[in-house]
């Protein structure tokens, strides 16, 4: 799925720092999880909170593993295309996370994975092309997707385990923007303006293009609600009913386009 719009750029240094910091927050939180919390359902299929935590450790460990492999020649996938390429890998990723969980106690896994990730990042430039299951990507682009994964699953953990793990602002911004841009890529057009203050505004859906003044079709929501909608954690009708989304105009209905990423 090739984008016909200008590709958004991200500050690679800030993304690196945000990914590292977010994983650090999670590492601290995992140390405090009780057996009761770890045994709860995560809200993600049959995963428990322990399975979710193992997946989070795997995110860092697999990044380091990718950087340890010989580099690919050229990138095949841009960050904005990544959400559409992940669904077919869900089973493979779940198995890898399960293997991770069996390797050591969770706090030890997180410490080890975090150290391995930081060492690998320090040794590789943003232009490095990783050979990945999902498709070869530059390190800079892949790190944006790691920010998305960490933000989405930090929110999952907070809701499932009752934790209050902070979310790095830069990581939240990157997650919001990438998923908004993916919506615009999925449904190109200019008839609906989607606003997710303070991080993103995109236009989507074919139809009359708005050029000035107040757009006739507007959707507005907050970043976490948008992320939950875009990843299927909540649905359009529920978000509207709970006043978490404001939609005005006859075309301002995103139900058929959500989730963007499953």
C-alpha cells in the first residue's frame, strides 16, 4: 500500500529517547506486579497480564535481535504502512512472546532486554535497514513503530492490571500521528477532517475537499481514545455514546474504517 501523500518526518533522536524511557517505565512497573495482577485477563484474547508483559519484554529483545542480524539492502516498508502488515504475524509474535516468558522471571527479562536494546541502539545509525518479519525497515522508521507498540500496550497494562505507568509525551505523539496517517492512507481524500489535539490533524475519505473556513465534516477526539479506536480496543459507537468522540457532518462517520490496525 503506497502512500500518495507527503510522508511525515519524526525526530529520530527524540523517538529513540522516548522508546528507551517508555521501556524503562514498564520495567519499573513490572517489578511491582503481584501474582494476582499477572493472572488477570489482559483484554487481548486469551492473554493474561503476564502474557502481555512478556510481549512487552519481547518488543525490546526483538529489536536488539533484529539489529544483531546482517542488515538488509533496502527498506521495503515505511512506518505508515506498518499497521497494515502486522495482522498476519499475530500468531508468530504470540509464540515468540510465550517463549520469552518461559526464559526467566519477568523483572529479569525486562532488565536483560532493556540493556540489550540500549546497547544495540547505541551501536547502530538510524539509516540501518533491519531484516524483519513484517518487511525490511530503516531503524528510524522501525523505532516509530516500537513507540506505537509500547504506548498501546502500556495503556492495555494500565487498564488490565490497574497500574498507572506513565506514557512519554513524545511516544504518545508518535503513536497518535502514525495511526492518524495510517487512516488517511487507508481512506485517502479530503472530505473529513480528523483532529486529535494536540498531536495530529489529517484529512481522509473521498468527497468534496475542504479548503478554507470550518470544515463541514469533522471528527475530534483525544489521543488515548483515538489509539483505542485505531487498534480496536473500543468501537466507534461506544466512543460516540460516551462522548469520547465528537463528530459533525454527514460524512463524519469512521465506523467502517476502524480499527486501522488489528
